């Protein structure tokens, strides 16, 4: 006889912040996003899936917002990403954070919206942080070129010590509620 597993009530994790990101060999990437962004700068953070790209994108949003800067966050996997990119008006924000920009690859509308946004943001000296995989799937040559102009930071996968630290962090983040 199989006994059904009892569901556990889990508290939601802490919000993604630099303080609860397990950096491993990525301390320079974290330090750059936390302390080294300059107005109007473009930064592209690439890494394999599940390497913490979204966590870092959201931590960057939180840190910049805490400094009183106006920030637009665009999840590129959203079906409305092209519209969100168009809505991130260069005059109304100081920074645009685009998570999973490579999800726009192969979409003429998405690639064009990102290309046009990058041109608007460059003219207005709006800072841009893009996270994702690589730019090889981008069809629009001018967009690949624009993406290549960003400072490129590469996330490395966690080693065994880093994975152990991540597990400890997750256990802290998810406290069991009785």
C-alpha cells in the first residue's frame, strides 16, 4: 500500500537580491551589476539556463530602484515582449533591464522591437542590462552588432561547493510552515 505524500506549506522565497545570490565563481559579475553600472552603459550577461540570469536581472532592478532610478523590466519570454520594448520610452526611464533577450531570436517583430529600442535608448543615454544565452540565434545582423557593443559578462555554472551553498540558501529561503 502506497501512502500518499503530504503536501508541505512553504513560505515564498525571498525576493531576488544580490545578497541572496550564490555567486560561486561569478563574484565579478555580481559586483559589476551591483556597484559598477554607469549611466547610459550597456551590459549583456550571458550564461547557461539555470545559471541565475533572471535572479540577477531582478536583483539589478531592485538595486537601481532603491537608488531612486526609474527602471523598466522586460521579460522577453512574455508574449507581449515586443510591445513592452516599445513602451519602455527612453525619456521616461533611466535603465531598461531585459531578461532572456535571446527568446526574441527568430521573431522578426521581437528582434526589430529590440533593435529599435536599443537605438532609442542609446540616443537618450538610457542604461541597458540584457540577460540571456548567446546572440547566435538572432537573425537581424544589425541587432547582433548592437548586442556585440555591450559589455559582455559571462556567468559560470556553480561547482560542487557552489551547489552546496545554493542548497543551503534555498533551505533558508523556503522555511516549512507548520
